[in-house]
């Protein structure tokens, strides 16, 4: 609270409508010629004749975690608001492609929004398992941009061909670094300790590694058998041996607040069997009445052995061909483009999605 203009104690974060007005005022001060209007998720800004629908929900969550840094949080967001996304042809675009796990709600929102564009566009995806799907994104310096159907049409390739490139590109990257190993029993001096879990906390692709067969095999070998994987947000993955139900339950409890973090993905966890190469992925269920287990479709391009059978990418369209549409810009609906930085949502816990 404030007494005689001075703040006494810790200042409480403002409500979302009040925070949105703070952002709107800051944008007007930074860009006097901009037109800024409120909408349900944030603001609709027109700058230099270009409209941008800016979703402020993730920014609001960051502000709630550190309200005293309000001015810097808003200023940093404004600086990164307008991003020049290169209009790549296929030859240049293919090396930037990455598969990216997203919640199906995120994908549905993107598709619905893009249907309102003129001309309409869509966000192609492949189902993964449970409440997750996979889109393709271009990994550019400082930002990642979703590949739309208009992009694929301009490049003259199918979604499957582009996904083939994206998976190959992931396979050429190093695995994410283990940030914490969970140890049970014994002592380090006697050497009778046992690793029962690993935590990965890395970049915007950390959770997406669950798609890759050789990474699933690596975890099965490291944990010496079946394991359960958690990917509550895009920058974090936790894998626990399947024969540690107590620890699995504890992490499930810790992940209950996943949706309050930036780039939240899912509260579901996934059982990976190490019995076969590439593993058999199912949605993990606990308790006696587990019901029918949801298993990754054998025909999925992410099931064991299938990624090697994807078609070879199509012929490169000649540079300069007409009809190419520019990529969707940052903040067009608050999700098609996003920063590659996760610094703002790092939460340091023993076990530490957008959907939007």
C-alpha cells in the first residue's frame, strides 16, 4: 500500500485489465502514431498501417511473478514486439525447420484465427498422443515461427515432406543437457547409488525431444528400462523410472500449476516402454482403474521406425516465383511466433505450456 506517496510493504500485482492498460499506455508513449485498442486477450495495435493482435497473457504471468520489475518487463516486450521475419524460399527455409510439440487447444486456436485472414490460411499439424500435436516451426535467431499451409504451398512441398526435413534437422542437434539427476539409495563413496530420474531444462525445443526415437532410446538405456516422461512446459522435461510410483506421483503433484507458466504444454505424462527400438509411447495412468490405455498410433510418423520412411522433400521452387505469401507476423494471434528465450519462466524446484 501507499502512504503519502510511498509504498509500504510488498506491492500487490494489478489485475489483468489494469496491467493491459499499463501496456497500452507504454506502447503509446513509445509509438505515438500507433492506434491501440483493448481486446479480451490483450491489445490490437495498428503501427505503420500494420495490424497486430497481441496476446498479453504470458506477459501478465511474467509480471505476476515479479511485479516490481514491471517497467523492464513491459519495455522488453515492446522492444521485441515487431520482428522482421524473412520471406524464405524452400532452399533457405528447409534448414530452419524443427518439429514442435503443442497442445491441441493451441493448434485449434491458431487454425480458427487464421481462417479469418484474407485470404484464409490454416495451421497443418500431425497428432502425437493424448492432448498433444506437432506443428513445424522455422527456428530463426531469437524467434520461432509456425509454418502455415500458405508457406507449404508457396514452397511447393507437402506437410509430410517438410516434417521429414524438420525431424532430420532435430536428429543433427545435440541432445538437451541433463540439469539434475535424481538418485536413490546408497552413498556416493560406496558407489551403490542408483539413478532413478533425470531433469532436462533447456531451450524452446527441450520438450519436443520426446518425439525423437533415438532420444527415447537414450533415456531407456540411461534409466535401464521403462520410464515416465513429463513435459509441463516447452523448456522442461523430467523422466522417471516407471518402477518409482511414489516419485512419479510427487512430480505429478508438483506439475499441477503448469498452466500458470509461460509456454505451458500439458499435465499429462507419458509411459515409454524400452522393449523395442524407439519405444512404445502411451499416456500414463495411475490407480487400479486405469481404463483403456491411449497408445501412439503405429502409423504415426513419430512411432518407432516410421520417421525413416517419410518421403524425400520435393523439388525446390525457383527463386522469385510469384504467389509467395509472407509468413504470419509475431503476435498475429499470440502464438504463431514466439521468442526462443525461456529465461523469464525458469522456476527452480527439485523437478524443474503456449498453450498460448
